[in-house]
C-alpha cells in the first residue's frame, strides 16, 4: 500500500473517531493516577469468550511479573464472558468492569452512561491486547484518564501513547 493510501485511511479513521466523540459529548478531565499510593492498570478486552480464554495465561504472567505484583489490575471486559472471568480469574484480577459492547455500539445513552462511569476512574496504564481496533473501542479508551495507553498491532491513532508492534505472518494470536 502506498504512502498516500495509508495517510488517507488514517485521516478517515481519525475523522470517524472525532465524530463519535462529539456525539457522546464526553471530554474527560485527565486525573493523575500517580497521586494514588498503588499503581493501577486497566486491561480492556472487548472480544468474545474465545479471545478471553486465549488471554488468561497472559493475565497470570502479568500478575506474577515484578513490576505488576503490587499493582491493582482492573479488567474492562465484554459482559459475554463475565461469569467465566469472575469464576476463574478473581485471584488475578482485583476488579472487574463489564460492558455490553454490541449494545454500546447501538445505544448512545447506554454508551454515554458507561463512558461517564469509566471516565470517573483513573489509571497509570491502560493495556488493550487487541490487534484490530475500531472507532468505538478507541473512543472508550480515550475517555478513560490514564498516564499511558498501550495497544498492540499495526494501526495507530492519536488515542494510544505506544503501539507495540505485531509479528508479521501467520502465528498464534498471543505470539504476535
């Protein structure tokens, strides 16, 4: 793909994101999460059950890694896998937040309510372990105050501070 085609695609995605932000009317006041004594991270996983099952081993490794041992970990997940996550990962995840992502894409009042609740929280880091993101999900991440927002994959927008590169070619999702 040539340079101009990539630039056009990026500009269109940023324009769609700005339209969604204007429709929701949410402009969060960014709060410094560093003021709290304990480091807080938010993991945003809006996929279905299978993708969450693939993420579970990573959650255990994240919790046992030195920088995250005493970190308060919150999972913002799709309500589809709520019972599974709460039953299996309550010892890894400190707090769960649930959203019906398909409903949020259709129902503006539900989306505004969820974003309002999320923007009242503050985190040191937000991790979005998804390679393909869309405008609605990026808008939700944008609304949550955080010192650093990290995503995985190739497509980049102004929402994230860092995009961790994905491995090219066919490979297992978590090996990217």
